[in-house]
């Protein structure tokens, strides 16, 4: 029902290469994007090529970019993304943070002059695979969220990811937007002709709405996690601000509230932040992992509210997707597949994914 | 309408001293608790003395405790709380993190063998006052939250705080439980005979409820931020797990899911985590502060959904409380005042707060 992981990844790499991305960066980016699709996060994998295509055509993404460390010390690195797609810059950032944490106990990297880097979870998971805690945040390009109590878009979906190694191959891996839901889930409701649950949306006057067309067509906003003032949306709003402070203010990237946001000559100037903590400085690494594993197992063992629907831990649903897709291939919906085929043909990239079923 | 800050603080210190806390620790603890009341966080200041009193009487808090650093390196410190109240151990932890960040760029402390430390925000604010980003988490004693999709309490309110210096005297300061609301707000609804908004509560079978008596009297649970599966409560649940991993797993404190939770001979064994980041390693500190200040001001400038109710930034509501209470004194409700007077008399502490109005 879809290509195998290797073919899927090669398709992505070939399109990126055809756009002028150096081979190593294309391979490293395709690896992130294919991992994301494998784990069921369809919003942040191959589907993003249609968005990147628009940025490339608009001259907003330097495909020839070579991200590099422009300043560093024993516990930090400052990375310049060179105006390119965020994935290579983000991998470099987390690699730096991990290397420094391995030597010093903790390490961090701030990245500026970057762009969309896909799913935060990939980079947090890099830390967990190295036996460390990982924390990742990124600023956003799209302004679509009103601060709690506001009637004007000021923020993005402003995601964060946190990972910790536990049972081998089963890290704790939280990857979340700080909004109640992403725009894609609202679009899905609209496509099905269904109302949204209360708390997902605001009208352009900042009033609650359940009409999925509100945000897209009538100038409304997404809500911060919590959904309403009574549901403590000031907490999701606060987390969103935290994400911007870490991602943009530390690196010196353009703030989403800056009138120059997305208008600077060098590119999109999105910022990211990466933190790695080596638990072995506090206690034997195996004891730490055993505690994380026991904690996750205790949570999984909670009596479920709906019989037969076990309680899961962050990372479990994505691992279930990955297991199935490793067996069955990675599905790409027919409409998207057709768009990607057009896009490959336009760029002169070879086509590997076959025809829509 | 209440004592001035100094008198309020002296009352707290005198009761702690009467319980056997060494003078310096009593002063340092009273400073945290009085700051908390000054900033309007009434749930975590002097009112907690009635809870601590029960722990002292039950032999669960070593008032003579002297927290100390038991292991350290250039970027980390491991603190043992010695089975005492958490405030002195937490201040020591954040002091260590800040000192290390000042020298190395980033610093962290894990605290074990501790207890309730009051409001997370106090310690995060210490970092902001030192010109740094602060992140603080703590594990909890009370098991009262069901994981998303669960029908069994497994977690606590599991708070986190994040601070960043911006305009002098006006840091960004987020201090939040990872639950939708705290138990106190549900109790308030019950006292007023009002239902809770949807999303605050679950029945003992994990079903949504708006009856405020549900959690207290009938074995129900608090919800994680998001409130329901449709409201993305798995995100609040994930943040709550993150808080426990940082607070308990790094320090090696007893996990809230451990059958030995609160049963260990040495005390409550709550864990905390403190992180300080020196922005000056990435860019001039003043540029960082100016960006944080501009960002906060842009958020405050958002058109409000309700005219006359300006959009605020994390830390603003608490600063407004502090300004008023510096002028008018710190109010203590009559019922609480009476309990505190009894408690002071029992312990032999002098009484400074006067009689109920």
C-alpha cells in the first residue's frame, strides 16, 4: 500500500537534489523526512515538499546552503543555517549538543537563519539514541494563533519535543505543538463536513467557534493548548512564548512578532534550540534508564477508561505506526502522490513511487 | 487589609523556627513563601504551613535538615535535601545552576530527598534576576491525575516554571501545573455550589464530569492540560511525564508511580530539577533581553477579545498582585488566620498577624 522506506527516502532525496541541494544534505534531509512518514506524522514528512516547492520558487530557500557552526564553546554551539531548509542545520545543532553533553555533561545549540526543519521529535530522539535527554524547540513561519484573551494572530504552532532513553528502542518521546490542535486536523473536519469540538478555534473577534471554516476562510485563529480561558489556555500560550524565547531570542533569529518576520533578505530566518543532558553525570546511566522504563511501564499499566484501549506513553503511537509501515510500506494519498509526481517532473527528478492506485 | 511583607515573612520564619528549623533555613524558606503570597499565589505560600504542620507531626519532615551538594562538576550539582522542606534545597539547587551557568554558559542541579518547595516560579525567577533563562520542575506527593485515556490516578499536578529576563523588573515568568486546573479551583466551585467547566474533572471511571464533588468525594481525578482526548490532553499528560523524568529520574528520587512513593524511611523523597542558561554565550546579553522585552510588548499589544481586558504575558498578573499587596498588605482569609494562630500557639511561636477582622 505504499513504497518501502528506502524507496520513499530516495524519492525525497532525488527531488531535493534536483532542486540543487548538495548530495549529503539531501540525504540527511530525506532521512529525517522519511523517518517522520514512517512514524505516521504525515503532516511533516514528504507532504511538506509541496510547501518547500513554493518557497523554492519564491526564492525563499537557498537549496545550496551549507549550515555551519559560527561560534562555540565547551557547552554550546551557535549554528548559522545559511538560509536553507532546516533539517541539515537542525541535525548539526543536535549533533553539537550531544557531543558537548557527552564531554561536559550538558550541551546546547541555537540555530539561526534557518527554515522549517520537519518534526521536532526526530532531533529529540537523536539525543535519546545517544543515551541522553533531548529538548528541542523551533519558531514558526505561519502566524495563526491568538494569545489567550486576544483577537489577533501573533504566534505560530510553536512546537517542542522532549525525549529520554528508557527501555532500549522505546524512548519516551513527546513531540507536540503548543496549540490545541494543528491546522490540518481542522481541515480534516471541514473535508468531512463535521463541526470541530469546542476549544479548537476562535473567530476573528477572539470568540469560541466550532465551525472549521472559521480559521481558514474567515480570519479566525487556532487556540493555545487549553482551548479557552476556562480551560487554562494561558498555559499553552505561555509554553508557546517559551518556545519562541528559546528558539528565536537565544539565536538572534527574527521574532514571529517582528514586522520584519519573513521579510529579511537572507531568507526565512527561523530559529531552533537544542539541548542534550547526559544523565550519567548525576547517577549511573543504566539506573536512569531503568527508572524511565519503569515509569513508562507503570503509566502503560493504568486501568484504561475505555476497555481494550490501553493507556499509552509519548512515542508509543508513533512506534506502532512505524512497525506497521515497515511491514506494509509508507502510504501516500492519491492527491498528494499526483502533486509530488508533477513536482518531480518539473524539477527533473526521477520518479520512484508509482502511480496512484 | 493584611500585614506588610516583612511582618508576614517574620510570622512564617518564627513558626518554622519554632518547629526546629535552623535560623538561616527558616529565613530563606520564609522569604520564598512570603514572595509567593505577595505575588498572589495564595495556594503555595503561608497557607501551606497547615499542610507542613501535618507532615511535621507525622514525622515526615526533618526540620533540622541541612541540604548539601553531594556531587558536582563544572556544569552540574547533585543536591541532597536531607529529608527537609524543599525550599532551602531548591534555593541551593538554583544557586548552583546559576553559578555554573555564569562560569560555563549553562548549569543544572538535580535535588533528591526533598519535599514540597512552594512555587516553582520563585526559583525560575532567581535565574531571570541573574540575567539568565531558568527552567524548574518538581515531582509531587499527591497522586491525583489520571493519564490521558486512563481511569486510575498515577500522576501529580507536576508543575514547571520557565523564566527569561527582558525589561528590567519585568521578566517573562511562566509557572504552571501541567493539569488543566489545580484542586483548589475545583474546591472553590464546590464551595460556591457551581458546576466546573467541562474538561476539569474525570469520574473514577475516567469519564468527563462537571460535578466538583467528583474528585474529592467520589474517587475521581484531575485532568491533564487539554482536559479531554479531543482537547489534546495527551499533551498535558506528556508534559507531566517530562516533569517527572527531569525531577525524579535524574536525581534518583522515588517516582510517583513507585509503590514505595512516600513510604521510604528517609522522608518524602521528592525530586526537583533546575536549569540555568546564560544567553550571553550566544549573543550580547542586552540584545537578548531587548528581544525578550520587545516580544512581550508585542504580545501585550494584541487586540483584546474583550475590550478593556488587555492581553497579558506570563508574570504580569502576579506582578499586578505584588504591586497592590506591597501597598495594602498581604491578606489572609479569616479561617486560615485562625488555623495559623492555633498552629503558632501550639509550636510556641510568637504571633504577629493580629486577629481576624
